């Protein structure tokens, strides 16, 4: 591991303008992928009315989520193998293909396939975007950019349902998918022009067998839940076979993961009670949140008769409650370091919200509905924000990436199962109730009132029984999800509260942690994120203090010059003056006199365009790197471990990080060199 860390490629030096363009490109990719999770919800009733087969409605969301989960498990490693720029662009092409197929869909099966393809592309876009930030944005600047990326997930949760409603009402539901195509084309073109090619020297191992087993097992289980009681009887051979297949495949997955070199989900993580409890709670929160967001627009459109746009707006109380408590809980935890109370209170409030929503009949007022949605949102926000931080706070350094990825995996899997089970409950309750309602409502053709608009075009007294059937079905769904939240409340009491590391306190306010942003499994990137959050505001002062405390005789400009030679000699096989000048966008003749002075002082050897550190130069670099490393160790002392192997991994990673930090003073130090050159 230490050797692999040492071989990582140095990040390219980019101008501020190019960094901002790259960031906009990455944000476009993340925005599309994240928005697509919520934009379809308000269009679902219209899609079902147009394409038919309401029993498969849940699969429009489930297929996307399952494919995204599978994609995120491997796409980060593909980025290491082939370069993240290429994988980012390929993911965008896959996403375009899925969007185009979904928009052109002529039946529900084609649309579900299109959604699955979209999910594969979306997983690639989000995971690769997180890695690209680490590749192209200096460590000192990375904290604020990552915070902005996290906020994207919160924003899409708010605007997604409304945008989906606007497209459905004023264009057609097809535009919920078509709109992605021109945006993705622009993004691919921007990526080709602006994003540099960076890939790791390390060749990752991919757990293909584990991936196939978890995908097959999860799909079989969800299919059984979807079809049971609707397409087939619960005791039929098909449903029994699906459940048996799921048990066999998921059991095999556990055994394979115990022996895999690079498992998707390392089984030994479950020895950590905080990881186990947080994973269960993440599953439950994902279950309740996306399931509710998927079926609330159906209630509002069929029962209240509102437009798709209005149904998106009417779900805002839940989203606002979720955002408010996510932000507040993050702030409080960052200040107090205490987090256990939030999942406990959150799951209790979530259970109350689900129960209240199960009482919403056809006569519920707008204010009642808004209040009940707000309560549910407040509970979800309280429970969801701190779980990833709790896990990151307790696992060893070398398991940081795998543990974070594991919690995200369970949250996404919970969303997929929640949507599927909501759909099963809804369909099994609605179909017999609708049959009774149509039988008692002569003169109404079920085919002509399949859409909410067509249904509410008829007189109220004529459709009362049909509207009541939809209301009862939605109430039934929310009522039977209450026990799931209660289980979460009980489980939350077993969450062990461990004093938060300083770096964990800094990260808890990042909304991306709470909104299920797929995260990298690379522990070194988590280390870099922690440090970037700590130095974001005072990076200049910290760098000058470390230079003063290092005991080095170098000035700021000299330190920067030696760092350029050191990092290229270590990671790129040698340093050239022309390459350093080009990387920092200054003419070589500006740097040449400065290197000549440094050579005269005995720190660098200059041989034409080639540069190398002398023994004295390496000694000075060791002083500076050691000073940065001591600073990092002091701030992250609680990341270290008594285990010697763990200590060695952490020490090597912090040394690499120290070199990067020293190298990233170019904005100030390069100016110092240029202005002081003869």
C-alpha cells in the first residue's frame, strides 16, 4: 500500500480560470445524474397512464438505483485504470443513450431498460466527478469546491419534482429525459477541451464475481417483492424461485466477499458496531425518503387532482424540512461533537410523519398534507446527516474509503427496496379497490380515466369511489412503512457515540455526506478531504508558519522551486525547467535566473533543461516535508493507530500529502520567484 501511495501521479497545475471551467463541467455531470433521481417522480402518474402497466411503476426508479449502485462499485477503479477523464466522458455517453431510449420508450419495459442504462451512466458520472475534483483542484482549495458539490444534491432534491412537473404539464413526460441530451453533449465537449488526463500508476483489482452476485441477488429479491400478489400469487413457483435465488446469491456474495482481494463490501466491517448500526439506519432512511418522494405525487395528482407541476411544488414542505434539519444537525454536531441523539429523534419523528401521512384521506386539506410532509422531512433530515460521519469517525484509516462506500451502498440499496416495496403495497391494495370502484361506477371506462387529468375532468360525485381507492392505497402504504421507521428508532439506540475527530467535525456540514453522494473507496482521498477542510481558510498563514518552524534556511521562493523539482523527480521520473514553466504558465526565462541562483547556493543541479536536487537540496526538502507532516499528524492524531502496519500506511500517506501541500504554494511562491528574479 505504501508503495502504491508513493507512485501516485502529481496533480497538474492549472490556471484559476481553467479550474473554474472544469468545475462547471463536473457540476453539470453531477447535476444531471442527481436530478434524474427526483425529476421522474412527478411524471410517473402521466407515464403510467400513457404506457400502461402500473404494476411496474416502481421499477422506473428501482432499475435506475440498482444500476447506479452496481456502477459506483466499479467505475472508480476503471478511472484508475484508464484515466478519469475518459471514464467521465464514457459515463456521459451511456447516460445520453439511456436518456434517449427512455424518451423514445413506447412501452414500460423499454422505459425500464432505458432507466437502467441511465443509472449506469449516472453512477459513473457522480463517482468520477468526485475523483476529478481531487485530480485537478489544489488540495488547499478543495474543501470549498467539495462543499459546493455536496450542495448540488440538496438543490436537486428541491427542484427535481418541480422541473419534472413543468415538463410533464407544458411539454410532455418525454422531455424529462430528452433535456439531458443537449446538456450532456455540451458537457462532453467541455470535458474534452478542459479536463487533463490523469490516471493512477496503481492497477486496481475489481471484484467482478461479488458484483454479479449482489446485482443478481438484489434484483431477484426486488422482482419477487414487485411481482408477488400482482403478477403472480405469493405462493407461486415463480415467486418462491425468485426468493430462493436471492437467498442463494446473497449468501454466496457474503462468502465471496470474505475471501476477495478487493471486496465490494468487506465483511469484517460488520465487526464494528457503529458501521453495522449506521448501515441499517442508512438503509431505513433511504427506504423511507425515496419511497415517499416517489408516491407522494401520485397521491396529490390522483386524489387532489392537481397538475404535475403543482404536485412537485406541494411536496416542497417535506424537502424543506429535510434540508433544514440536515443543515442544523450538521452545525450542532460540528460544534458539540455529539451525534447519537439525532438518529434517535429523527427515526421517531420519521415514524410519526409516516403515521400522520397514513391518515390523509381524500378530504385532507392542503395545510394538513403540508404539515404531515414537513414532519416526515424533519425526521429524515435529522436521521440521515450524521451516519456517514459516525462511521468515518470510528474506522481505521485504511478502511475509511471502504466504510464510507459501504454506508452509501446501503443507503442507495434502501432507496431501491423502499421504492419497490412501496410499489408492491400500493399495487396490491389499489387494484382490488379500483375494480370495486369501477363496478359501482357505471358509465366510467377505466381506460379513459387512467390519467389524473382525465379522471378529474369528470364530475366529483361520479369519481368519488375511484379517488377514495387511490387515497386508501396511499394511506395503506404509509401505514405499513411505520414499523420500518420504528425498527430504525430501536436500532438507533444501539449506535455507539464516540468523540468526534476534528476532521469529522469539519466534514459533518457537507450536505453531500447526507444526500447519498457516491463516494470514493480510496482512503487517501478521505485524508486529503479532511486536511483540505482544515486549511481552507488559513492556508497562507499555515504555510508560512510551517516554513518558519521547519528549521530550513530557504525562503518562500526557494522552497517553491525545490518543491517543483522534488515532486517531478519523485513521481514523473525527472524534472525539466520547460515543463515547470509550462505547468505554471510562465515563460522559462522567468524561472531560469531563479534556478541559477538556487544552483549557485548548492541546492539544485542545472544541466540545460534538466534539473535535480543536490544532497543539500534534498536535506532542505526533508525539513519542509517533515514540518508539514508533523502539522498533519498533530491535527489528525486521532486517525493514527496502535497497529504498526496501520501506522506505516498512515505515515506514508501523510508524507505524500505533505509533499503535495508544499508543491501547492505556487500562487504565492511562483509570484515571489518571478518578482525576485534578476
